[in-house]
């Protein structure tokens, strides 16, 4: 049993041929390139969905505002109804926007990880092709999944702050407009 473990450890990092190393790295590069493209398409699809949410939300706000402005029966004491409706619409929109942004940020993070891993694999392939790698061992060819630094998350926080600020400003403007329309 001990001989088997000793033999297994000695063969674990044995030199491999340059051709095998090139083929393995090309496979890794192809995989991460395809994953990068897949995540890009997913981000584009989610952005398209977010844009559709914005359009639907603004159409609803326009209809609510127009119905408040054109209704002869609504008075100042009835302003709670359109304000409540607009508040509910803002909450629903915020939930949809938050879920979509969470998906977008997740896809962007995964895409960045694949890009970093792709870059590392490409660099190792370049070293092997140029002959800088002395003995090609499995240990040297191991490509670990790369992750961006912690500062990368600041980008996502700025997006959240921007969308949330926009939503708060839109809510304030809508409520004040309805009150001004019905009470003054």
C-alpha cells in the first residue's frame, strides 16, 4: 500500500510532452473564451430586459399622471389614491430592477473571472510556445480559476446607488406632481 502511494506521488507531477501541454492549454483557452461570450450574451439579454422594465414603468407613470390630470372628479382629498398606486408601482419596479441588476452583476463578475483565467492560460501558452518553460510539468500547467480584486465590487455598488437614486428622484417628482396637480 505504501509503495502504491509512493508511486502515485512520484508520477503526479511527471514531465509531459510539449504537444500535450499545448493541447491542454488550448482547450482551457477555448472553454474560457466560450464562457466569456456566453456571459456577454447573458448580460446583454438582461440589459434589454431592464430597458423594457423602464419603458413599461414610464408608460405606467404617464398613464397615472394623465389620468390624474384629466379626471374632473379627483380633488385634493383624493390624492392618496394615485399616490398609493404610484408608490405600489415604484415598489414593484424596484423589486424587478433589483433582481435584474443582481443577475447582470453576477454575469459581469463571472465574465471577469473567465477573462482573467483566459489571460493567465494565454500567457502560459505563450511561454510554452516561445520555449521559456524549461520542463513542462503538470504543476506548472495548472490554471486556477482567477477572481478579480475586492475593489471590483465598487463598480456594482455605484450602479446600485445610481439606480436607487434615480428611483427615489422619480418617486419624489411623481408624488409632488400629483399633489400639485390635484391640490393647487
